[in-house]
C-alpha cells in the first residue's frame, strides 16, 4: 500500500490549502444553496398546501353548490310529482264522484219508477175498493136502520106484551068477579 501512495503525486502544500478552502467554500455554498433550496422547497410546499387547501375549499363550495342545485332540482321534481299526483287523484275523485252521482240518479229514477208503479197500483186498488166502500157504507146504514127497527120493534113487542098482559088480566078479572078486579088493578 505504501507503494500506491508513492505513485500518487503530492500536491504542494499551498495548493492543498487552497483546495481545502475551495472545498470549504464549495461546501458552504452547497449548504447555502441547500438551505435556499430547502427554503424554496418549503415555500413551494406551503404554496402548494395553500393552493390545495384553496382548491379543496373551492371544490367543497362547488360540491355544496352542485348539491344545492341537485336538491333544488329534486325538490322541484318532487313538487311536480306531488302536483301531478294530486291532480291525478283529484281527477280520479271527480270521476268517481260523477260516477257515484250518476248511479245515484239512476237509482233515484228507478225508485221513482217503482214509487209511481206502487202509487198507480194503490190508486187502482183504491178505485177497485171504492164500490166496496160504498157497499159497506150502505150495509152499515142498513144495519144501523135494522138495529133501530129491531129496537123499535122490541119496544113495540114489549108494549104489546104489556097491553096483552093487561088485557088478559082484565078479562080474567072480569070472568072471575064481574069487573071488580078491574077496578082494583086500575
């Protein structure tokens, strides 16, 4: 190994000092450039971080705006669907009501026809009963007259029986006592 050193040329001492100084300066410049580079890199990182934050904020704002727009569109669509559904249901309800009213009118007409038929039948039966009513009224009058006649006849018979009883009593009394009994009974 000593051999390899011997082959190397040795620099003069002043040259090696100058080299060391150049090396030291170079190292300092390199460190300074490194520091400047690190500072620029740090500044660039900060700028990029700020830009990223700004971009993130911008994107969040954009997403929020897009979300609001979508929500408004969804709200509008939902309202349109609700209005369409309400309109359809109102139309269906109106049709059902019209159908119901139509059926009710038909039923009312059917009931009116039935009522008219029943009234006509009643009038017909009343007309058919009318002669019987008249006959019944005459029969009742005749019955009442017959009762009155029977009552009068019964009174007349009672009067006649009374007179007959008196006459019989008078005749019996005359037969038995030549009229003495007649004076007592009168």
